């Protein structure tokens, strides 16, 4: 039997994540693995993902392996944004 993995890039998707999680949980057959890769979100996406995964670890009768990671490019983008905001606030 084949292993089904879903890899989802995420960037500032806080408003869409609940519907995404709901739809993934409705899949039949369900995937064995779901990996969410954050590309440097600056909204509540990471908190929502982590909260959802923590809830599933307590009650995951569907046996889906949920994972969240941050892309290196996304982390660099986030750091660059923070540096630019700091430079802008200093220059004003």
C-alpha cells in the first residue's frame, strides 16, 4: 500500500487554516502524513498550526502524522522584514 503525504506551503493563511484542517480531516482515505511548511508568516498562522497539531496529538483517532516546519527562506524573509522595520523606525 502506498504512503500518501500532503505538503502544504503556508504564508499568512491564518484565516484559511481552520477550513484547510477540516477538509484534510474529511479526506477518505486519509493521508498518513501532513507537513505544513511556513514561508515566514507574520500573522497568527504558526500559532494556529501549532495549536491544531497539539490538539490532534491528544485526540488523533485517524492516525495522521501532522508536522510543521519553517522554511529557511521564510525565516530569512522574516528576519529581513524585521530589520527593515527597525531601520525605518530609526530613520524617522
